[in-house]
C-alpha cells in the first residue's frame, strides 16, 4: 500500500534569513511522500528568488508567487493547489523535527483521527524553551473545547501550525482574507469538521518568537484593543450555543471578558476604554439573548470602576 501524499503548505514573506533552515528540515523529513508548496506572498527581499532556487533542488517543491495579500490568501493559494490526503502548515521562519510528519501521520492512522496536534518549542536568539504542554489524548469535538477553555489548554491548540489535517477538512473551507487572528477565526469551523482529534506529547515544531517583522511580533506592538478579534471570539461563543454546547459558551464568554479586561488594564487609554465598553455591551446583549449567564461581568465592572478612579481622578 502506497504511503499517502502529504501537502506541506509554507507561506513565504520576507524571510530570506530563515527560509533555508525551514526548508532543510522539511526536505529531510524521514517521511518522503511530500508535496511542498511554497507560496511567495509578494516578498520584497530575496525570498521569492530563494523559493525558485529551492524548487530546482527538489522536484517535490511547487513554487507559487502572488502579489502581497497576506497570510490567509497565501495559505488559501496553497490549499487551492494541493493534492495530498493530508495537509500541514509551516510558517517559513520556523522549522520542524525530522519525524514531524511521520509521527503525526502514524498517530492519525492509529487513532483514526482527522486532526493531530503536537507540542512545540519556542526558539529565540539565545535559547530553545519547551512550551507548556497541552494534555495528550484523543478528543471528541466537545472534549477539545473543554480542554481549550480548561486549565490544561495551550497556545498550540489555536494556531494553524503544529497540526496535521485531513484534507477533507478544507474541501469547502478557506481562511478569511484581510484580517488578523485568522487562525482563531477559522478554528471552530476546522474542529466542527472532524470526528476525533489526537494530541501527542512530542514537541516536534520549533516556533521562532518575536522575529522582527513577524505577524506575532507586530501584534504585540499594537497599543490598542483589537475590536475585531473579540468579535471573532464572540462569534465562536454563538457557534457553541448553536451546536448545543451552552456551558462551553459560558466558559468562552468568561475567557473573552477576562482577556479583554487584562488588555485594558495593561493599556487603559481613552480609545481602549471606548472599545472595551462597545465589546462589553455586545457581550451583555449576547448573554441576555442567548441566556448565557456568567458570573464574571459583575466582578469585572467592580474592578474597572476602581481602575478608572485611579487613572482618571
């Protein structure tokens, strides 16, 4: 029986310093039946040339180029041109272990799972640090969200990388173009299309933190609360209600409000206060309409009043 084809989709944008490291770890995977799709998203450095050079070295590499449209559009182009039974996304400034694909594929086949998630390591200029562990196991959709909103959750649960997806998930699904936090926006739709999810204990992905120019580094520099991000989280709460996961919707609203309040406490500008109350009022309206009652808002209002007195009086 022939090994299934795995499509590795790597969006590329201004990463000439890191691309060689990334691709070396991909082409030297111990699992060989790969389709490696490099999508140059209008790079202004030498990344686009590197994409074409690598395609000459390995006939499994498919070089694609487009005008700069962002990460979502680059991933979508990769999906549109993929042929594998399985899909993997790798960020082009990151890299992976030699057994990254083989270990997750073996788990998918053993557990009959549509989605496999591995742990990851954080890579900086000075060290490599293991990330907090997401609890290994095999999960249903409901159990995944229980883990996601529980104490044993982890950053890796909500991102596109560190995962092996059945290509069936993306048959009628694409990333929303023109937004930040596209991973959070698509996450519910991804999970809804799976029968089971496996999380493994091995840390097989190496995530480069705070690279200058990276999306995550730029997000951390933003000094205002991103209203559209909380709209994504509130939309997820609505989806949980629609699918009958009412208690999980309560947990999602609690998580949203606590995160929103933390952001305001860190940067309580006038603009952020205005954004906070707009989001907060939408959450209250949603909670009332859907009868999703949480105990957090009263505590938050008390803390916010104290914070506001300290800052503006």
